[in-house]
C-alpha cells in the first residue's frame, strides 16, 4: 500500500539553504517530488555561480545533487563524498520547465536515481556513486534572484 506525506522545508542557519531530515532513509522504490509554484529561467548575473537545486544527503556526503545552472543553461547531476565532487552528468536546461511551475521527481532504485521534470516521460538517470540511502534533503539557492518559489513543496511517496 502506497503512503504519502508532504512537508514544507524548515529554514536552517545557513542562508539560502533549506534542509529536511527524512523520517526514514530514502530507499529503493521510494519517490520524492519537489514542486515549485514558479520558475525563473533568467540567469542572475550578479553572482559568479547562479545555481539552485536539491541535495540528497547522508553523513555529510551528497549522494545526489541536482543543480540548475541558468547561466550555463544546464542541469547537472553529481555526488560529493568527503568534500570531493565526482564527475558531472550534464543535460540541457532549455525546455525542461516550459510552464510557470517547476516539478522535479526523483525515484530511487538499488543502483541509480531516475529523475523526471514537469511530469515528462523523458527519464534521466544518475548511477549511484556513493552507496547507501539518503537521510536528508536540502534545497539550495546560491543567487540573489531565486530560481524556485519559497517554499518548495516536497512530497515523499513510499511504494
């Protein structure tokens, strides 16, 4: 039986970061959906790195990073272990969020994450580099002109 719970991300002490601890690890078969009621595609030229997105974390590592980089017109998937970033997987940002909303849907399986945007049937995969299941989710904005709405609504779906 599938269950669903929705939460808004509480603000943590670091500016422009919103973090949520999951009730239990994000395990294979589960999905997380992020819904932003707005999406601003215009790059913020006042910062060096115009980036926003989501980190799936465990014990200080980032098991999956989904980074929207408007100034590069890219979405970047990556992981970071012990402070060192891995190899980036790049996809074109153009046309991914065609409407006023931005929806990011992530499903975990044993060896990879499946990522879809705005309910598209086009599924992007990111192979798990760091083993284990994320225990936290972090939404970040490193710009002065936000990409996403505040708050971003997050739903965890257990299958």
